[in-house]
C-alpha cells in the first residue's frame, strides 16, 4: 500500500481519540493489544483522511466499532469503507452493543479474518 502521510492536525486528533476512548474500545483493545491474536494491531491509526479504531497492518485489516451515532452517518461510513477497501484493506464493523454482550464472538470473528 502506498504510504499516506497525515498532517499534524490529524495526529492531534488521533491522540485526543486515544485519550477519550469509549468503554467498548478499551475492552476490545485489551483483547487485541500486545499481539494477543498473533498479529500486531494499532489503535486510532490514520489512513488517508480517516482515523480507524484498530488496524492490523500485516493482514491489512481495519476493525471499527460503531455506536448509536453511526445510525445518523450511514452515508459517511459507506464512503469511508469504500475508500479503505479501494486501498485493498478489509473492514470489519461491530456495534458497541456486540462488544458489550458478545465480546468472545467479536474476537472470534476478528481471529477468523486474520487466518
């Protein structure tokens, strides 16, 4: 993949997002960090004009967690996903509620995509 550099403003946004992570992001990050699934993940990673929740560069996999506000931004999310897929990335989306109620299933689904 062509390396896409980000501006200082985007970097500031990434740092702010890491500091204000949702409880679901913290929970899922605890299951992805330190190569717990056999692959390294990055949290709040910049790709083009977007900041994705989690990214595994080795498998070119993006994992996004969606809360209630994503119901109001379907068109934006669709365009975002199309952009990421145009770069050859796979995108997995989960609702925050899935992390709350079925964390093991979410992690299993991610694991299956890493194979």
